[in-house]
């Protein structure tokens, strides 16, 4: 009976409830990790598109997969996400009584664990994809990529008109919940915690001791697998656990470096950065010979390299400097995320329309 009740401990709800500063800090941690990794991948892709372009094109999916491994590891081992554990917090099941709570080392029950993973990993991924879709639709609407009479254009114009109000309602929901949390009227600072059936609390002394002794207990309790299936299952668990542990260790070290970068590139420190990193203006690029037999570049400068016709609605690609028809280069960049001539990683926002003096 003592073994079955080893994960139960006593705690006070009032004493272990974190402050609004702690919960906001842990949320901002993972928010800062994503753009930092995205910048690293972008630099690698620009330096070598052939080898690292894949990681840039599929960054959202790769990041979501790594985030899934990371969060599943921490939620099952420490009852907290990576950022929550970093700030000494844990997730407490709402069904547990105030006097009887699980130790953090016991992990979350399956229902609360998968709900937490859905709100920590899947929901941010869908939100990023939705924001990219809205940005793409706005680009198409601004430059009239679709014919004016198309039903699709009428549909996404209605969607674009409704999206700001839906987004405002979503953000307002979170703001009201945080305000209620500050005033002591709610146990959750985020509605997603309530939907997952958990609340945040601080790690107790018993939690810290149990987390420190857990690796030793696990190694002592491990028994050799009997069948081939059990061996394969055990090897897969070890591989996934090792990958998650390596990722979490790397992120823990990277967090301190990320905080240093935030300070380095802060607005207050920009003058110092400019004075230290100021470099002379580089010479202008050497233009390619348009009279060469290159199959990529037309001989006439007024011809679009993609459609091989006289350019209409001239648009320059900021990443390479080449000029195309807007409709040609827009469709190409949206499909390939690269410059048609140089292969440099490119996005739609890198397109710049050119206006002649006559216009």
C-alpha cells in the first residue's frame, strides 16, 4: 500500500500558487525559443540552400515534432512543460483534493497529459499556419491575383474581414482570465489550463527530492526484456527519451544564450551594437552578362525570366535583385520558397513592386 501511495503528498493551494510574473515568464520563454531557432535555420539555409533549404521549408513541422518529444518527456516525467519546469512549476490535476496531490515525478495522468500536449504543441502549430494563410490571402487580395468575379475571392475577403475580430476575441479571453488570476478570482491564468483540467503550482520540497532520486530508482527497477517485442519497445522508449533529454539539455543551455541575445539586440543597446559592428559599405555586385548563353536569363532586360515575355507589373526580388512579372514570381515563390535564378531561400514578403516615373 505504501508503494501505491508514494506519489501522494500534502500541499496548500494558496501557498503553491505562482505569481503572475512567474507564469508570464515561463510562457515568454518558449515564445522566444521558436524565432531564435527559426533565425538559425534561415541563416543556414541562406548559406547553403541545397543542404539546409529543406529545414527552412519544413521548419514548422520539424519544430512541432521536436516540441512534441520535448513536452511529452517533461509532462510524463515532471508533470510540467519544459518552460514550467525551468521556472520550478508543475501541473496539478484539478480532480486531486487539496490535501492529496501527486508528486511531480509521478507525471500527469494520460487524459490530462494528452490534453496538455494538444494545447502546448498542436494549437500553436495551427495558429502559425492560420497566420501564414491570412498573410498569403492578404497578399493575393492586395495585388488581385484572382479574377474579381471568383467565388473564392468573395469567400476569403469575408474570412479576412472576420479574422481580426475573432483574433481580438481570442486575445481578450486570455486577457480577462489573466486579470481574474491577478485579482485572485481564478486558479488559472490561461483558459487552456482549465480546458486541460490542470492548474499551475510551485514545486514542493518533496517534489524536488523525488525528481532528484527518480533516475536512480528507475535504473534499479529496470528488468531485462523477455521477448523480442519487449526489447524493441524498450529500445524505442530509450531512444525517444534520450532524444528528448538531449533536446531539453540543449534548450536549457540555449535559454541563457537567448537571454543574452535579447539584451544584446535590445533597443537600449542598439547604439552600442552599431558602433561595434559597423562595417564599410560593400562594393556593388558584379552584374551577370545578359549576352551570355545562360538558359536562366533572357537576353533582353525587359523580359521576365519566368514567362519569357515582356514584364508586366515589374517586381524585384529583394533576396537576389532580379526583376520579374509580379504574378509569375508570386506564384513561383509561394510554391518553391526560393529565387528562380539563384535558389536563395525567399518568401512572399521579399517581393517589392517597382513603379516607373510615368506611373
